C-alpha cells in the first residue's frame, strides 16, 4: 500500500497561534529541541503542554510588528512600571485580548529600534515596505523521512532570479562576536538551512539566500546583518537531517527517549573537554 505525500503549501494570513499549534508538522524550533542539550522526551512534553506567555518576548514581538508590519496589536500603557495593581490589570486585559502590552518607555524604545532599521544602509532596503511579504506559513514534506515540516519566514523578498529570506532578531548586544555565539547557542545555523529547504520545496525559486538581521536592544540600537558560511550551514543541515530521523522514529514507535535512552548499565560522565585538558595538565603530571 502506498501513501500519498501531502503537497507543499504557502498560506497567507494564518495566525501565529494556529501556526504554532499545528501538531501534524515540526518546526525548526522543534527540531532544535530534539537534539542535545534537548531530547525527544522534553520536546514531546513541551509540544503536549504549551508553555504560558513569556513577557520577555513582548519587546521582540513589538519590534517585529513595527519593522515587518505584521504581528499582534500593541497596547501602550502610560505608566513607569508594572508595580501598581491597576497597571497590571491593564496589562492582563491586553493579554486577554491578544494584544502586546507595552509601557510608554518600552514603546518609545521599539519605535526608535524600527527607525534605526529604516535608516540602516543594508537592513533598511531589505525591510522596505511593499518589497516583501511578512509571516507567510509554509508547509512541506521532507522527502527523506516523510515528516511534515513548517516554517514561518519573517520576510520574503522576491527579486529577479532570487528569493531572499530575511530573519529579524533582537538581541542584548549585536556585535559580531555576540551574534556568532547566539547563532551557536540557539541553533540558528539549523534554522537557516531548514528555511532554505522549505522555500525550495514550496516556492521552487531560481535561487534562495537567508539573511540574519540582528539588532541590539540597547541604544543606539545597532544592527549587524550577516549570512552564514557554507560550512556552518552544512553543519546545521546535517543536524536537521538527524533530528528529522529521530522525530520520524519516535513518531513511528511512540517512544520519546530522554538523553540516556534505554540502558541496563549506569553510564559514566566526564567534565567538559577543555576542563579535562586544563586540569589534567595541572594535576595529572
């Protein structure tokens, strides 16, 4: 018996909540959770038990709205902080209505961040209004594993012979060294090839490039625009391929192991490699 492969689709206007709630596909964030330091068991728990709203993401969501022109409505609350009960009530009401509540000072900050993007010689033209599409939802089936996948590019620009996928991230400091560490720590080098592969599958463009735009959340809101090296992108794609195989196996068997998996003996554990080298040189002479 053969099973039909679902076609690739591009959906405009799909809400972020509906996109993230889709249980029939896996996202880049999900794949990153499957591999160490995460594990399949933690991924499954997080998928089955959606986490409550995290207020630290509000500034990022607001900045996305002002830069991309797409996102939840903002509710500006004229107060210096959230200490007073009536201010917190206004905040909670905004959340209940699906809005992002911001103190006036924070709203002023994201306005300044968006202005800095518009004035930047590279980021400004990338995000120029009317030159791209924000927050499309793309679904496709991975040919090697049969796993249904999904992505939601921040900004897609269709140029002659080239599709640009531009990803906007806010970060405490946007210097290249900090950005490099953030790419490693958050697995953004997996996001890049996963999005590229999804765009190839669904849109079949002549060519695709993925561009990161990192912006500091500290005035003057400096910006770093970068593309990954080919080697790092290849590493990310290899990690995605492994995570997809693990996801497919777990889905087929219903077994979602932790870091250790089924064992009969207690495994050994070391300390980080750099510490082994340093301490061996000092103490094991």
